C-alpha cells in the first residue's frame, strides 16, 4: 500500500511544472513594521524598484490640462485614467522623465471605471514596467505611487509616495498614498515594481484616493486597444456624432475629388496645412466625389476624432492627419 503522502506527491508530479509566482514582499503580512530592520527592508525595496518605475512614468498633456500615465510596453503603450484623456482618438503629448516630448494619441477608454489607453506615435523603444497580471495585490499590502503632481517639473521629476492598500472593492483599490491634482492617471506599484493600479479619484482627504486595478484593464484590453468608448459613465463624455468641425469649404470637380475653396483660420484643416486649391481625394480611406459625401462622413464623427485626408496638391499626393475641433 502506497502512503498517502506519496500519492499526493505523485499527483503533483502529474500536473507538470508549476509556473513560478513572484515572491511576496514579507513585510506585507505584518500589521505594522516591528523594528528598524523592517523599515530598512521597505526602503531597500523602494530604492530597487524606483529607477525603472520613474523612467516609465509620464506626464500627459491634453488640450484641457495635464495628467500622468505609465508605459507598459517597449513600443510605447500607456495606461492612464479616462478622465485625463477625456475622449478617444485624440491628439496629446507625452513627456518622459528627462523632459523629452513625444506625440501620442488616445486609444480606448472605459467611462465607468476610469481606465484608458494612450499610444506614443513616434516609433522607438521606451522604458516600461510589468503589470500585475496575476492580480496578487491584497488588502494591507505596501505600495508606492508616482505622478507628475501639478504638471511636469523636470528639476523635481515625478513625485513618490508610499503607503498601503486600505480597501479593495469590485472595480477599485483605495490606498493611503498622498495624491494631488496632476497625479491622476499615474501608476500604483507593489514593492517589487509591478504595476497594480492607476490613480483615478483624488479625494478631498489626501489619504483617501482610489485606483483602477489591473483587472479592469485586462478585462477590456482588446476593446481599449481598438479605441472603443466603453460604457456610459461619468469619467468621460460619450462622443456626440456630428459635433466635429473641419473648417473648409469645397466644390466638386468633374475629374473627381473636391477642390478646397476656403479654409477657416485656426481650424483643424488650417493646422494640417490644407490650403485653397488643394484637392481632397479621400477621407479616412473613402473616396470623395461630392460635398454631400464629405458632410455625411462628418455627420458620423465627433469632435476630437482623428481624420486622415488624401490630398492632391501641385500634382503630388499627400496623406494629412488632423483632429476635429468642436463645432
């Protein structure tokens, strides 16, 4: 007869090799640090995790203000809060820790949980952090937050705070890290430097702040990548069709396309350097032969949306990208 403990061991072997789980920070399981050695362990963990975390934490500049975000892939994918970017397919600027400014575009967002994605549009290899895909963060765990408080400041850099997770709800974490305006969209890390959440609501009390956990991003990952507007919540206003303004007048041509007869000063068309006499051949890949076709496409678009115009000027074909203003 085989002993029970041997049967259990044989069963474990039959499952194959187990995936390695990240080592849990030992101080998490203490009610409070009990001595100087515990405090030193917290300090050492923070010092080890901070350089990469700060390199990947960015300031996001949009038309209405600034917020924070964090890069999660080498090619420049950023996680942030929906109320920072406000809408989908909107042009914005990302600033790295060293002050480098990069063009970016907002992708999808969830207006109910305050999750959003941004993509750096300049090709390159960027510093990034790993996400807590296993969703291992627990109540009471030590964490640290980063953010560009009150906007970007190169001399100061992103601001670091340390605290603990004090509440876990269905779609939020609450920590006692001290956050202020400008930190919204910034990252919350565990003590190994894994991203566990994104700052959402900065409370009236500096120690009462809410974060979007990674599961809210992972659940809707593909929809966010596909620049979809999810939900009907309060963190972002749903795009209103027909609210987009291009700022041009056109006339149809017998040869096809629309000739530009007037461009409004300061309009999206003006900023994209579309000029009188240019011929609009396509809008977002669809041919333009009548003014009605142009108007029909605009009627289905909202302000802030991205438009790609195929333009003929002086015998040369160009593709120009612009973002609609609000009508």
